[in-house]
C-alpha cells in the first residue's frame, strides 16, 4: 500500500451547547459553543493526477462540483502550492502539486448540523497537505479553512474545544468519552434560514471558557428550527425521557447523552418506527490529529 492508498476519515461533530452572544457589523454572528467529535465519519480517498486538475469522482447529488467544499478545499490548497497565499518560507519548500481525483463516501447526513461538509473539506486540506508535501502548519491550514466556512477550522484544530468568535477561536476542553443516541429527523435545515430569522435570540450572556462544564447551556438556534420544522421538536421531546436532549448546530439532528454503550443501545432499540437514529461514541481527538 502506498501513501495514496489509505482511507482518510472526516468525523462529525456535536455542539454540546450553542449560544449566540452578538452580531458583528458585517452580519456574522458571534457564537460560543463546545465542539466535540464523534465516531460517525465520512471517508475520503485520493489518487494522484498528472494534469493539475481536481476531480471529484463521487459528486454529491444536487451540488455542482465547483461549489462542493471538497473541491474548493483542494483547489485552495493547489493555489497555495503554486505560491498563491503561503508565506515565502513555506511556499519555497512546497513541491508542485499534480492534482488529485477524490472519492468521497458520505455517511454523515447533509443539513443535519453535524458539520459533514466542513469536516470533508478539513480532511481534504490535511490529507493533500501531506500527500502533496506542502508542509503547511496547522494554523496555515486553519486560515485556508476559515475562508471556506466557519466550521472548517475546528476539524483542523483537531481537539474538542470551546469556540468563540464566529467559531474560529479555540480553548481546548476535556470531555468524557461519552455515548450518545443521535437521531436524524427527515429534514434538511438551511443554516442561513436559521441565522437570518428575526426570532433568533442574539444576546445570550457571554461566559468564560474556564467556567464551562458538561451539561451547561442550550442551543439558541433550537427554538427557531423547531418552529419551522416540528419534526425536530418531536425528536427532542422523545429523547428528553433520557436526559437533556439538544439539537446540534442549526439542526436537524438531535442527541442525548447516555451513561454507557448498553444504555445507548437500549434507548435506540426503543425508537418509534417513524424515527431514525444511531448510537455514536465521543472521541478524544480528530482521527487525523497527529498528521499536522
């Protein structure tokens, strides 16, 4: 097996809480949240090309290739490889990139608030940085990722973290390797729809990262999402028999923490026939954390 033959994982995330604490003059919302990685993951494989092109061999239905975050991430790194935005010292050490064919296997639901597209983009940046011999540092990759989307940098950061700003400033936190029952309402929630809502609460008080404890907080986006998509509220109401259920991100996926795997499996077995869900485990770090 060559270095190009391996599978590269792109894990999903949960927002253990998500507060909107303000809004910048440019319209971006100021957030506080804790990101935690889970073992539900997409996988990517890369094959070298000789023509300098980026080809996604497994296009996402309904997403033009030029808009796909995986393609955009690879092309952004290719541009840096050509000396586009890297520092002079970094660019001088980079080998010319030959392009890549990318195979993406999706397991993370789209529009579920689990960060699948952002995670795919982050894994693309980390994998091709390694495969192409670019030699970019983690902060340099995070800067490229932030231009693609606010959730991309956390997956490059690679540790469960308390995030602030638009979600790009991190303070690492220790989260027990808990188990969760994750449910997937059959709706895709457009993130912009939620953030543009006039009903969205945007003034939750700021807390210090050091004051965060597991179980703290809520998701400010939940009320708006539930009002527009009653299926989400149905899932949350059912999950609350086991604990403090929450929606992740802008929805629609919901989760509740369980004390161990048997308890999570037992709760999954009791899901009503009209609800889909799976048991997931929390991760201490991104599977590719040691790569960069």
